[in-house]
């Protein structure tokens, strides 16, 4: 297929007037317009990509990554029917979760969770995509057991080997999923990964394909149903969906540039 086209901005944003000054964020109605424009484009591209990979068009969940955006962005996402909201910092998720209580938001923690913040991450009650070590998994499991409920998680795999990325390495991922799945407080729903930082589409696809293979092997080994595959961001979600993603994590493609 043709390489994914970059999504050009479909709206203009106030830009910082000088380095060091911050751009003012869009307001609620501006965000509503941004999300409306962008979501239809995203949905179309996902539908085409699932079509090409022979899957039903409803097989991919869109997680709106609201990090760095104000609450108005979440309001707009909810208004457009996107109730899966992702954040990469525990503090920011807590703040926003307190503003959107009882609004039916499904929260996704997608960033590294420091061990000392595991209790707070657990308390948020969402899906934690970024369980990147056995140590964090063990800690979350103990917290969940003590609270008498399970915590839903994805195991993060670092399949590109980049030192800046967290997660179980390619050789350790399958055993890692097995070990994490044996912990009584966790409900392991799948695998999360990030593409390497490169414009080489072949290398990006190789990582996504490897994630799909590991998830398939894990589901066979554990006797579970098909596992979720959280992969694909604004720059690479079309390739990710073609390679089997079931959850794309979209910030810029859905909400525009982060004003923060
Ligand atoms: C920020 C972030 C995203 C979304 O990034 P975009 O390029 O804006 O789509 C997805 N996943 C993770 C883990 C992130 O930190």
C-alpha cells in the first residue's frame, strides 16, 4: 500500500508568538470543530485499513490521547462519541478524571507508571497499557488483591530495542506475558507497543507484525481469546491497523497539536 500520508492540520491554531511563550489552547467550540473534522478522516482511514486487512471495521477502538490538552478537548471527544480517553501521566489523569466523574469515560493510562505511583494508577480504575516490568506488575497485583478487585492491564513490549522505550524486550515478551498473567490481581487483556522512531515504514511494520505474532502466541499459550493489541499513534496508525491493531492511541490526529 502507499505509505500513510501525514495528516495535515485541518484547522489553524493560534501559534506561539515567540519561542518560550505558550500557544493559547482552543476553546470548547473550537475543539468540537477540530474533533468533528478529524474524527471523520480517522474513521475513514481506519475503515479502509481494516478492509485491507480483512477485518470488520468495528474491530479497532480509538483512544483519544488528551495529554497536554485542556479538559475542553475531552469534552469535545465525548461530544463526538469517543469515550476512551488516554493520558500518559498519573497526575494529569487524576485531575481530569475528577472533572469528568460519572460521564462514562473509559480511562487509559498509556505512560510509564513509577512504582511509587502504582496505588494511584490503580485507583483510577482504567486500563493500564504500560505495564513495562514484572516489578510493576507485581506491585499492581498486590495492590489489587488487597483492594479485592482486579486491575486491567496490557503488557508493554519494547520490540524496537530503543533504549528510550520501556517494556519487555522481543525475546522476553512472551515469557513476560505468561509471568504477568500468573499474578492473581491482574487481568491481562493484551499487549501494547510503540513503533521505532524512524521514517522507515518497513521497520515500523516489522515491529507491529512482531507484536501481533507475540499476542497470537500468548493467547495460544494461555488459552485465552484473542488479545488486545494497543499500537498505532497519529503518524503510524494506518500501518498499525493493517498489521492487526485493535486500539489506536491518537493525540494529534484527533485533537490537533498539543497546546501545552
Ligand atoms: C502521546 C502518546 C500518544 C499519542 O501521540 P500522537 O502522536 O499525538 O498521536 C500515543 N501513545 C503514547 C504512549 C503517547 O505517549
